[in-house]
């Protein structure tokens, strides 16, 4: 394919991928004296189109839009969109902080339409060091008309996360659907004789609730299988929400990798649980339906899918109960995998892999300031750092803070002031706290001091 464009000038930022986080970065960069370009293979902005269920809301308040937490005066805020579309007063009367998922998608599309820095229909194929200047990068993108190349001082990887399929369910034939593609397959699923939903989070619950409306005489038998010991509601109490803070991110980032990984597993209920209102709605629906007789559904907790086979008509699932250690089988005509998403090292950075930091598991070792290039502060990551930064990585409400951090590095100054302390609680040992008298020597005290210094240094970066 012949190159049709090679920028002679140098951009300040090239963003790879245009999801909500890079879209927010583009919106916050728009009023600044920056030359930015953001590339995405899609033809336009679409936010989780496969899960755009009627009435579904996002799980964070409207303030967690693209820009407000960095710049409440921005013309790209959710409230500005409501005013522009004549929905501000109805939203006010509705008295709910949580926008409809369809509203959030429409809002993001409205912002995207106003930003000249966005380039759609560009599939990024690689990033490499500029052969003429070691301080610059070249980003290559394939288009319908050829290849475009962009020279830039900074690269921001915002490719997001990819659907996860457990090893036992990979490569299956038959009508298996990941939750990310649910809506295009909904009619076929409702027409099946039996459907099994696998997963434990919000998507699994929303799909189960949506399919539940089709059960009953003539409808499918509906099963919900989760390896979690129960259907966990998202923990949304205020002191727990303080963990989506700069202080907790500092604390989490400074911990050893193994401890971070363990905490990430333990904290799944903070971001991957089910909204309490949906849990209650599912129960109330089952109760209402049961008044007319047994509901053709089974909910299996603490049950892992260990294998599956397709015989041309149905799946045979091999299941194992965690507490009892007992294996059993169950058949189903259709299978929905609401098994989540995970970050991966994008293939497009293979050309600069030698400049990027990786941990012992091959993941990007993202620095506290979201850079990943050995302190050069030229390559940054958005929503690919949950293993290094914890629950703030996928949180829409923290996206503007992260974008502000990236823009501070790009501009060399604090463009959008960032709050450094917002929590009432301490997540580690308070700075200056002396060790117990007579039990800890000078060496241990030095370790405490070193830990505090490491946290302070992480915040400064």
C-alpha cells in the first residue's frame, strides 16, 4: 500500500484509540496551544453498542463526564450537552445523578463531532522511533486510501481493554456470544430453547434481566452461572469510594506487584459488581413471575465452567462447584459469555518495545504519571494500568484527573490543577508516625521513612 500522507511537521500528541478516555483528553487539549491528533479504526464514536439496553444507566454520576472533574467550565461537559439538546430541565426534574447509557453515548458523540483533532477510519499499524530524531515517534495508520504517518513528540495509548474469554471456553463452535456483542444476537437468543449466561458482573446481570422477560411459556430456559460465591453488589459506600482518589492510587502504585495483583482480585466488587438496584429488580421480577408457577431459570453460584462441547444443536457444559468440589454437566442451546475485559500490550507498540517498561508478567509497567517509557514521559497509557494503579484505571470519574496529569507532562506545566488529597482516611502509615518505642530499630524506622518518600515521589511524578 502506498503512503498518501506523511506529516512534515511534528504533532505534540498523537492518541491511539478514541474511547471515552482519549476523547476526554482530546476535549481538554482542544482549548490549549497544542497540535493533537487522535486516531481510531472505527468510522465514528460508539460506546459499548452491543450493550446499549433500553433504560440501562451508567454506574457513575454525571459529573464523571469527559471533562468536568478537570474543568467544570468546559463547553464539552455533560451539562452543556443537556442544555444544547433541551434536556437540562427534564434531567433536573428526574432527580437522578446517573445518566442513561444511551445519553452518555449521545453526549460523547456530540463532543466528538466538535473536535477537529479526531481522525476516524485510521487503523494504527505501528509506532516507531523517528529515524531522523530519537526524541520523536512516528505513528503509522492504514486508511481506505493508503497509509498515513504522523510524527509526534508524545504518544498516548488509549486502545482500552479487550473482551476476555476463559481458556475453557475459547474456540467454541456454535452460537456463543460475548456480552460485548449481545444486542445484535438478542433476537436469536430469545428464540433459543435454552440460554446460559456465564459471568458475575453488571453486564451478566443486565443480560440475564433482559432475557428474563422472554422466559415463561414458549420462552427459553434461562440459566445464570457464576464462579463468584454470591451475586456481589457493587460496593458504593462513601468511605469506600475514597479509594478512587489520588491518595489511594499513590498507595496502591507503591505496593509490590504480587500484593497489587492480590488486592486487584479482592477489590473486584468495587468496580465489577452489580448495581444494588438491579440485583433487587432481578429478585422482584423472579418473585412476580413465580406467582404464576415455577420460573424456568436456575442461578448457580460458586460454579466454574471447566469445559464445553458443541454437538451441532447444544452445548454440554462441564461445571465444578467450588465449595463442594463436585463436577456436574448441564446442557444449553446458546451461550452468553459476560466474562469481562482485560488490558493487553497493544501489538502496535512492538516497534518501540525496547523503550517501554514491562513487569515480570509481560504487562506494561506504568509509572505513577501514566508514562511507560523509562521516565522519558513521551509515551502514556490510558485505561491499561489497573494492575499498577488499581480501581481508578477504568473509573470514568478519574479519567479527567489522569488526562490532566498527561497534559501537565506534555505542556511542562499544570494546565488543569489536580487535587492531591481528597480523602479523609489514610491508606498507609501516616507520614512522620514513629514506630512503637523499644520494638523497632533504626533500620525499620528508615524503611518506614523510605516508604513514605516513595509515595511522595510517586505523587510528584
